[in-house]
């Protein structure tokens, strides 16, 4: 969501689980369950394991983009003790049923994507090798910014005063 180009990126593979739904309106539930560092030597939407009730697919790749302006958010992600990645799947309307839209390590970006309501967005644990790259990026690029509270302009009481003819119910 940042306008500036990323300073670094990490290529990852996304695993998606399909499970039989207990619903009369949909047949299956889909959700991202794991991110793999690098790109597996497998075509997207390869069935890895499963049966008619539950199956695991390799859905494809994504680039985790790292931006200098988001290092405070990456640090907040690490501060939880269990860093996460946000995976976004978008419905295709055909086969395969979803495409991997993005993967991000920025919690603010991940939460903002949840507002659309149309995509499947899930958090998955951040793999250790990805965590190391993001931590190194933060160490190299984070700049602590001092918080400064903005001072409000004082209201001009004369601008708020009523003038002649401004009485409620009077015509001007």
C-alpha cells in the first residue's frame, strides 16, 4: 500500500487448504495455512495431499515487499513474539478458484486489506528464514521517530459570536 517502490522483496510460496463446508450454500472453505520460503519446484495449484473432505494445495508464489517507511510496523509484528504474515487470496471466478494476490509482513497493511470484505485474508506464522530477512531489513533501515503532539489552533471567539440578524427564526 506504500507508494514508494520496495527496497527489498522476499519470494514465498503459499499453501492453501480446502475443506468440505457444512453449509447448503457453499461446497468448500478455502484458507491459506502456510508460507514457504522460496519457490517450490511445483506448478501452482498442485494437489499436495488430501481427499474429498480436506486437501492441501500449493497455490503459487508471492513477493513480500519491504518498505523503509513501514519498519515500525514490522517491529510491532515482531514485538508480539510470534511474527505473522498476512496472505490474501482473490476469487478468480473460474479454475483455479483463487489467485494469490499478496503476502505482507506489515500488520497495518494486512488489517487494511480486511476491510474490502471480498478477499480471503488469513494470518500464517512467519517462517524463520523470512523472519531473519525482515529483521535484518529493520536493523538496516529503521529510524526512530520522536512523537510530537500537534498543537491545535485556538478558536477565535469573535468568529463564533452571533451578529445582528443571526437570531434563530429571523430572516436576513
